[in-house]
C-alpha cells in the first residue's frame, strides 16, 4: 500500500491522502483519485479518469481512459468499463444474480460491460451479466435488467427504452427512430 507522502508525490496520477491504493493496482497518467477510495491490487484504471470519493474498485475491474466515476460507487470484479464512461453518484453495479450472505458465490460473478461513452445516471442500478451499448444513456434511478443497445435512452423500473441519444448526450426528437440532434445537429437514424 502506498503511504500518503508517496501518493502526493506521484507524478503519474493524483490520489488524496485518505485513498487506499493497494500495491499492484495499475493507474493511468493524469487520473485523480479522491477521498476514502479503495483500489484493490490488480485493478486497472486508464488515463485521465476522475474517481470520486468513497469508491471501491475490485481487483479484476477494468476501467478505460477518460472515465468519470462519481461518489459512492463500488465497481466489482467482472466489470469492464470502456473509455469516456460517466457513472453518476451512488450508481449500483451488482456482481451476482442471487446473493446470499451464508453462501459464497465468488465463482458466479457475471460479466458486466459498459461500452464507450455511455452514461449511467445517479442512483441507477445495473444488474450484472449485461452489456450497456456505446453512448447509451441510463436515466437517474433506472433499474437495468437486460442488454441495452447503443445510443438508447433507458428510464424507469425496470428500465425500458424511451428514446435515443446522440454521442453528445442530446436527446433525439423521434423517440422511435432518432432524428437530428437539437444540441449538435448530427443526424441519427435507428431501427
């Protein structure tokens, strides 16, 4: 484990003195790690990420470049997060479908993949074993129980597709097929 003095002098990345970064964790250049975060040995975090306070990152978790992980999130083993993903405050990522306190199911972790550019809204829950498509947008408080296509806007409990979003995050006007983004002007059409 790095001590506070070493962490503050690290030229590759920044970590707050209260963060615990276990030996063997790989952290990319320009990444910032804030208060009370714990990164396990073997975890891999890309460049230029911002890891908020009170975050846990498991040994087999993989996080790409340019990600923003907000406060109070646990990223367990078997979770892969690609580049430029945003995870809102207190989002939940599960790792086992049928947990029991008295039964160890570490062998039953299900792989969860969050593709490039996706946004996971505050207080949303992503049930393990699914894939969130690139640039998908999961609304705050949604509970996602199945795979999400790229660019899908998912809201509700359980989450369902209620529209489409542009790469810039703008909600497209035609909820069924896409259309021209009101924010950047790019044209999108989905089936």
